[in-house]
C-alpha cells in the first residue's frame, strides 16, 4: 500500500477525540467483523473531519481575499485624502496671496484716487476687478476643497475601521485553521499504527463508496447528453488538465501546486475570465445552473457549505485538487456530496466542434 493514502487520510482528519480514542479498537480488534466496522467508522470520521478542515481553510481564504481588497481600498482612500489636503493647502496659499495683494492695493490709497492717477484707468479698473474676482473664486475653491477633505477623511476613517474588523476576523479564522492543521499530526500518529491490511481496506471502502455514489448519480438521469464548451471553457479545461499530477497544497494557486479553488480560479483566469478565489465565493457570486445542463468548464460545488469545488470535464468526470497528500487528478463527479454547479461564462458562445482532452479517471 502506497504512502499516498496514509497522507490523504492524515490530512483529511481533524480534531476528533472520538477518532483518536477509537484507535486501539482499530489496531487491536481480533474479530474481522469488528475490524471492518472500525475501518468503516474511521473512514466516516476522516471524511467528515476533512470536510471541516477544508471549510476552515476556504473560509479563511475568503476572508484573506476580502482583507486584501479592504487594505487596497484604505490605501486608495488615504491617497485621495493626501491629494485633497495638498490641493487644499495650495489653494489656501494662493487665496492668501490674492487677499494680501488686494489689501495692499486698497490700503495704500483709495480706489477712486488710484483710478484718477493711473496712466490707464480702464486697465487699473480691470486689474482690480480681476484680482477681486480671483480672490472670490479662490475662496469658493477652498470651501469646496474643505468639504472634499472632510468627506474623504470620513470615508477613510470608515474604511480603516472596517479594515480593523477584517483583521480581527482574519486572525480568529487563521487561528482556527492553524489549530485544525496542527491536529492533523495527531491523526498521522494514529494512521501510522494501522496495518497494511487495514489501510488497504480503507482505500477499498472509499473507492467503493465513490463508485456507488457515481452509479446512483448517473442512474438518476441528472446528467444530460454531451454539450460543447465555449472557447473560454475549453481553455479552462485544457489548463486544468495540464495541471494533473501536481500536488495539493493548502492555499496554493500554482503553478507548482494547488488547492481546490486555486485550481479552478487559475484555470478560468488563464482562460481570460477571472473568477472569485474561493469555492464559497464562486458558489455565491457565479450564475447557478442545473446539473443536467453541465458543459465542460463549468464548476461543480460540493458539501452544504460550498467548501470544495472541481472543474467539469464532461462524461460525468471532473478534474480536481482533492486534498493534501494527493495530486490534481480526474475523478467521478459524485466523488463528494454534490451541492450544485455554477457557470463562469454564461454569455459565451458554444464551440461548433470540440475534442475533449484524453484523461484517465482515478
């Protein structure tokens, strides 16, 4: 039995006192029936705990994305505020200069006498009028810039307050995620104690469950006949297929490794249509479609909280980055509990001719 299943199961497990407590029964049970039941329970625990792990990671990834956007927004508003203050300072300086000039001109001698003594009375009159008009316009500009500064400062304050909230949330979620990953080491110790026979049973049981789920899904008639993708969808499919064999790594977005949503977001990004980063955001923001209308390139979402995603290839298969300890691979669409599907390119034009890439399901 290869070490891949061991690593797969290790990282699938989470903090479960029940799971750890059941380890002696799994290892030492002499009764074959009891051992079979123990392996079944172990697989159930692994699958549930892995789902919890992926949920924690995807939730943190989504918050991290929002945090980055919030930081960018704060930086933008702070930049606008700095520009507004600089413009206000320049306008105040110019207004003061005009005011002083007008005061000096009016303080030396009366306006009436100055007009009489001027070589060009009309020019003097025009000049005085222009200076006064400029001064008034500058005052109005200062007032307007003061209002802009107040408004921009208010927006910047609100943005910084929101950023503080996002930072606190991200820190809490990061702590939860890190605790989840830390507990995986405890499960690694447990699985290292299993015999090769028990690991083989674990792998066989998991494969049997996937096969049964796929057969039921196909028999339900939920999948329709083959549909061609759009040009963008084809590019996304081919990109995803090219990543087969690369390892799953938490939070990775390529090019050497991926997590589930890192693979799908990069596939569509390379196809020229950027989509949200996480599976939860993809489910929340992209148009939903019935599973019966799936076409290559669509995204298949799994679990009630949209914590896993794969890219549909056609013929009931998806390409996915399943979990830590495994590689990007092709799987039956029902390899995980289905939630639904979304389409990144609802406005795309279908290809008239399409040859799907050759892949092998594992």
